[in-house]
């Protein structure tokens, strides 16, 4: 099966049709040339995410991505997209791409994009024809072509210097550009789901960790690297999204790396307890508050957009 068949990708420059040759790719409309990288269409326009990828980190991310897909994405997207037969879903920033395999196996018409170095492990996936390299600011898909877009911890890495927590002056415009592109490729009423650590929680439970340092880093709440629930609401409403709401977070993380160490297992206990507590209907009002370490938010593309 050719990449064009499963991806249904178009030119990120002009949205024209792409011709997928054996060694290169070209737009029929504007003539823009593209190549393959690691055997996958490289449609990146507007910058790459130059992240450091080692084997240990790759294996950890694959295990975490597998947990996330099985324990959270499949049931949550199933509820959000109930009633849509074989919903089309874009995983923006899919990383190692294990979620693509798991969602495809459950009947989702899912594709994954990333602009970092994770494409080197995509050949291990069961559905390699569902991947391409692309930048969220220039999505290579037709307007109104997805029922849902999922962004797992993408926005904190937009508008920063390389793979760091240092923001560039134009970080807000960069984040709005991606949100605007997501709104373009979503069908009217389509669903965006975003997730990341909570900016107003004192610990960042994901960034800056490694096998040698598996514990959360301190997170100064005045830093704008992470986003709060209010930050997401403002960002998304500015580009036409409506009805934002915070979702339960229980099951999102398996804390696999933390649980490899005794101290990590002890630290994971209260964090998991908070995840479960804020996920109950009774305590939904404190989701996104300073006691909640993680945010999952959905919003809809306005029918008027």
C-alpha cells in the first residue's frame, strides 16, 4: 500500500495533490519537491524538533505510548467519537507511534505525524503506511478531513529553543499557528484533545527526566513553558475553538520509569491517588487546579469556523 493511500496527504505548501515516486515526492500544483526520510514521506515545512533519542529513551517511550493507548486513548476517544463509524484521527506529535498501531487495531482510521527523530523507529510499527514527517504549523492534510486530533504534550515544545524549556519571544504566535492549523483540518464540530503537565502544579512529572533522574523536576509556575487550563482556554478560543472542558486523567500515565526504583514507587503512590481523585465526578471542579499535576482538555471546532 502506498503512503498516499493511507495518509491521504497533500502538499503542506499549497494543499495540492502529491505524486509519491519511488525516491522522491512532488506536488502536482506548485511543484514543491519532498523526499523520504527513514523510508517515510518527509513533508516537514517550517522547522524540525531536534530531540535527542537514545535506545533506552526509545524503549521507555514505546512502553509508555503502549500504556497510554491501551489505558486511556482507546476508551477516551471511543467515548468522544461515539456514533462515528471508523472515525478519522490525527495523532499530532505521535513520537514512537505505538498509539497508531493500537488505535488502528481497534478500528480507528488513524495517522501519525512528528517532526523529530522518532521516525527511525517507525519501521517497527505494524502500520508503517500511516506515518509521515510533518510540522504542525503546516499540516499536509485537506481542510475538514479529521473527526479528532490528539496532541500529547505537544504545545509546551512549540516556540522554544530546541529541545529545552527556554521560550522564544514569538512562542504564543507559534502555538496559535498550530492551533489554527488543527482547526483547519478538523471537521466542523470535530474534537481536539490536548494534554500536558499543569503549569500551576509545582512539579513537572515528565520533562527533564531520564533513567538516571527518574523523579519530577521542580516547576516554577511563572514559567510559560508549560500551559495551565486557563492558558489552553485562551489559546484555543483565540483561534475559534468552543466548549473547552477538562477530562479525567486517571489511567493516562503508568509511571513506568518511576516504578523501577523504590523511591519512585513511593512517590508514584500519592501522584496516582491525585490522578484518581480529580477524575471522579465529585471532584471535577479541581481538575486543572494547583493540586492537579496533569491536564487533558478537549475543545470543538466551531461550526462557524
